[in-house]
């Protein structure tokens, strides 16, 4: 398919995937007067019941569609990251920028189901309903539109297709090929919900050997512990083994991790997954089909910025479409504004990953790299 397109304004958009980036894009486009359809292959939302970090740039982006206050109310706000040794002794502090004003925190930790509920309510409020259990079977492009055959046998045409269908994107595979997919990093990430000790008012990262653990408050009562584990061989593990395995992996950590470690007992309150990383080469579009969010850039979790750059993608794309530019200009300007920023997040996250696996390397300085990355993300989008 050609990378260039011609034509004028974009009136009808299909979004494939009703995750964070898809819902934000749908809401922003509808507010801009664009007709939007959004489809989701799963029969209903199945949101993992653990936490997520919304960094200051994500809050700034969500503020542009009126969701900042709801996110603040739905989570736990803070403005620092404490980097610690294995026993919780602070070795460096990263001050996070308050991009929404001094009255707002720099970051909000919250439960993923709470964030999805906020985004779904906003989407419903502008008159958009997700068509669940439906996806794209095939697409056929012309200079003026894209014809889509859906999995239920129906057919429609659109001005633009946006694949917001995650790290394992079928739209990306269809358009760019199966060779572009996240590569396994040799690590897995654990997240488990635990009670929040009252002194915990910010995110803490504990560095120990080739391990990296920490916690993030999500409410007045709870926080989630996370652990990044270096693994060789098969990274899969049966859920019934998760609580014991995670407690054992955390057995060498002290501080607040040691204080709440024994509260990890319920596998339904744990998420475990191997970590992949992807940066799709530019451009992220072919003709009238574009991929955004994790479908285009899947960072490792070390910077906790995957949701940030996915949300920003949606806000920038909606802004450009609202400007009623020719589609080719929209897509080129989108890549100009997004590629280097997302590349920085993916590559710096991966660098932190490699440092964790080789902690004795001469240039290891996670506090400095996190601080410089947060400063770069604070720049306007």
C-alpha cells in the first residue's frame, strides 16, 4: 500500500480497539464533530483489576477533553518518585513536573477499572457506543476511502482507519506484516494489590541486584506492588502459583515492601506477564490506515509512561483532524509530532531494562535517566 494519500477533510473514522487510546480518541473526535465508529473484538471490557500511573503529560492531555478532575478524584495524586535500595533507603528523588498547575499533582495512581470507567462514561456522554464482539476481517483502500468488511458480515467505508488494538495489534500485522511485533526483553512484570501504609504518599522504586521492585498508591487504602523480574527460559507461570512465587521474589526486600509482602495472597489481585518492547519504524500509516498507542510503540514499564504516550497520540491526532487538513498533511504532521517523543520513551525504558539486568555497568544511573525522560515528556506535545 502507498504511504502517501490525497484528499481533504476527514469526516468518518473507524477506531479498532476500545482500550485507553481508542476511547480517548473516540471522545476527542466526537467533540470535534467527526463521525466515529469504534469496535472491540472482545465481547465486553475485561480490564485487569490492578493499578496504572497517569503521569503529568497524560493528565495534561486528558484535561484537554475535560477529564482531569475526574481522574484526580478517582485516584491518588503525588509529585515525586523515590529511588531506593532494597531496604527502602532513599538514594535519589525525582521531582515530577506539575503540568496542570500547582493545585494539581504531577501524577495520579489509580485502578485500571476506574480509569476505564471514566473514559467509557466520557465516550458515552458524547453519544458513542462500542460495538463489542466485532472486528475487521479485511480492508480495501482507494484514493478516497477504505472499504471495511467486518467479522459479522457487514461492510462500510471510512475516510480513516485507526488501529488502537494494543501490543498484539491485528491491524498492525495486516498492514505492516507479522514481523513487526514486541520482542521479549528477558523480563516479566508482576503487579499485586496490597494495603497502603499511611506514610506512603508517592511512588517508590527499589533497586536490588538485577531486580527492580516498588509500589504506587492508587487510593487512600490501597497501593500496588510491582516487581520486574529477569527470566531465562519459559516466562509463563500458572495463576495459582502467583502469590507464593511473588512473595518469594520479594523476600529480600525490606522497607514498606517487607511490611506488606505477606498480604499478597489472592491470585485474582495479581497480574503477571512477560515484558515485550516495540518501536514500529516510521511512518505508522499506510494509505488511510494508521496505528497508534501500543500498536505503534510498546515500551517496557520502567518509565511508567506507556499510557501517557498512548493518550497523547489520541489527543494530537484528534487536534490535527479537527484542523480540516488534507489527510496526507494530518498523517505527516502526526508523525512529526509523535515519533521522536515515543522513540525516547521506548528506548529509555529499554535502557533501564538493560541496566536492571546488568546493574554493575559503569554508566548505570536510573535516577538521572528517569529525571531527564520526565523533563522531556513535560515539553509541549
